[in-house]
C-alpha cells in the first residue's frame, strides 16, 4: 500500500487502516471504541480524508464544544 489517501487505497485497505489504528475494538470498553469507529466511516467509504476527520474532531476539542458526555475506556 502506497499511502493513506483515499485515491491511493481500496475500501478494504481503509477498513484495515482504521481497524489497526484503533486497536482492539472488542476490548473491555464501555462502548466508546464503536463511536470512534463510526467517526471514521466516511474515510472508509471514500467520502472524507483522515486529515479532515481528525481536524474536525480536534477543532471541537479545542473550542470546547458541548458534546454528549462519554465514559472513558478503561483497560482492566
């Protein structure tokens, strides 16, 4: 695989990139990992680049936008 851009990857490769980046999705988590996976669905589907998704997420964090409260993932 030559890169992470949509134009350089297949849908299957993008699914693998997200899966490997997020780690074990079946770990002892209270559901927050599935929210992260959903966040990257546009990338997997070839609609938005990773950079754009991450920039949007970071902008909400920096601006302290109100978001639904989430419990943290805890590895036991």
